[in-house]
């Protein structure tokens, strides 16, 4: 009889167990690196070449190599450094290939510029990645943000591109936020990445002359990240949105809307987020983070001081709305009249469908449910908050049959399990 594998008393062969454990640890380390550093690594790789799609492909190859090698060779001391080294080698191969150098039609001047970027005098090949130290990876995400917001990029693609390239959302999740088909969004993102490479858009924070044109898309992307991850905690992408908002505000120093966005994201994180869904006006203030509230209010006061006598912007008003809700920790009650005033101002500056629906909900509290229903804007047939607000207002008015139908539609349109459970509970209340 041949040699038998060594086994545990009641389990798989010891070698198999060890391999499974090594594989699990390697996959865990790769997942952690992807979660914590993916966007930063893409930004560094793209800044080196100006080719965002190539950076993403090279990093994907690096992660695939990690999953193949780390279970046997062990997890490196610096996983991010290992990944960027492998990825930049993939980029180097692409840069050296004749196919890559001739894939995009360039005029004579552009061809000379492209050649100069990879060759020195006498045609000696240069390494465009020499300035990247994989052991000290810089955070280049803001530069990538502004590259994605360059005037050469289609305005409709700028914010979605930042959400994908810098904040790591996939095309499907971005498409859902914009209420368009995933395939449409994917095509839009692909075209934008090609435009960055072909136009050789520089990865840099622009000076004040160019800032005003690019800043709105960058602010909108950070805001979008916070909105998409509204149920997540501070250790998730919601916390990453706060980090980028604060970094941006400190970089720009005297831009009021940047500080207002930092206030808005920080105040949003201060609310109760995990566990069953509870509307903010029904939450216990003891579940809120006092430190984040104080910090957010500080940012909001700074934004107002920088604005001076000018009209407050969208993010300042939205941050003020959050602050008014959270002020209940001091007063013990929600100041619905103040919220109505703030929403009236917001609708002058940014009359989006979401803002108009939220304003209708507040009007229902201050002026009665009939006024709230009358304030609901048209065009909300596929907008979940529209149906949820209508259902709540109808329920408060005692119009139970209509409220039930509205709850059914709101539940159909709800993606988040916790929110769906909450709406189902409210529906049961009016049916009993």
C-alpha cells in the first residue's frame, strides 16, 4: 500500500488544510488591498502614462497574479507596492509594444510628443514609470479627479468617470444612480477613458483659471459617493468620500462650496446608519456621533464665512439641512419651520427632483398633508423617494387605500433591504 497523506483526526489532509488556509489569507490580503488602495493605485498608474484604461487593465493583471502567487510565495510585506510593481511592468510591456505605439492615429506633432515621452536622445527607450516608488505610493486621486473633469471630456461623463476611476464604483451601480441602462453608462465611461489617453490630458490640479470649470464635476462626484453609500459606515467608501472632501477643501483653502461639501459629508456620517432603517426625525440623538457633528458644524461655519454676502450654494444649503436635523440633540425637537425655509432656498439654487420631493415632505409637516401632496412634483413615476413620500403623506392624511398602493410601488422600486423592510412595516401599519 502506498504512502497515505497525513490527516487530522477528523478532517481533510493536513497539506490540503494548509493550502486552503494560505489561499484564504492571500485572497483576504488581495481583497483588503482592493478595498483600501485600488483607486489610489489606479491614480498613480494612470498619472504615469495618461492612459486610464491601461492602468485599470494592468492593475487587474496584477491582482490576478497576486491571487496566483501569494498562496504559495506568501503575502508580501507591502502588498500595494507588490501590486503596483507588477502593474507597471504590464504597462511597460504595453508601452514598448509596437501595437500600442501605433494604435491611436496621431498627427506628426503628437507623434513626436508621444515618442519623446518614452524615448530619450538617440532613441534610447525611457521608462515612464521611474518616478513611481512602489514603497511610498502617493495619493494622486485628486489629480485624477481633475483629469476626469477636463473640458475635453463629455460633461455627462465627467462625474460618472470620477465615481468609477477614483472612487471604485462599477458601471452598474453608477448607472442605477443616474437611472440609465448599465450598457449606456459603460459605453460613456469607455469613450471618456479613450479621450483622456488620446488627448494626453495632464494629471494635475489646475490653477485658479481652470478650476471653476472643473470643480463642479469633482464636487458632484464626492457628493455622489456619499449619496450612493448613505447606509455605509465611516470605514467604507462613505468615509472615503469624507476624506476626499476634506482633502479637497484644504487644498483649495478658500472655496466655500468645498468646505460646505466637507460639512455635508461629515454631518451625514454622524447620523445613525447601520442596522434597521429609521428616519432621521425618529432616531435617538444618542445614536449620533457628537464628534462628527461638531466637526461638520465647524466646516459649515467656515463655508459661510468664506461665502460672505454671496448667496449660499447647493452644498452649503444641504449641509445646513443636515445640521438642522441634527440640532435635535440640543433642542429635543425638529425645527420643521427652519427646514422649510432651507428647502425653499435650496429649490432656488438646485431644484432637483430629489430636493423637490424632500421639500414636499417638509411642507407636509408644516402646512399639512394636503399641501405636501400638492407640492410633490410631476415626473416621479420611477423615483422611489417620490412614492415613499407620497405613501407617508397619504397615510398621515388617513387615505389608507391610496397610501397602500403608493407603498406597493415604493417597495417595488427599493434596492436597499433595510429600507424595504421599513416600508413593508409602514404598509402593514395602515392595513391593520
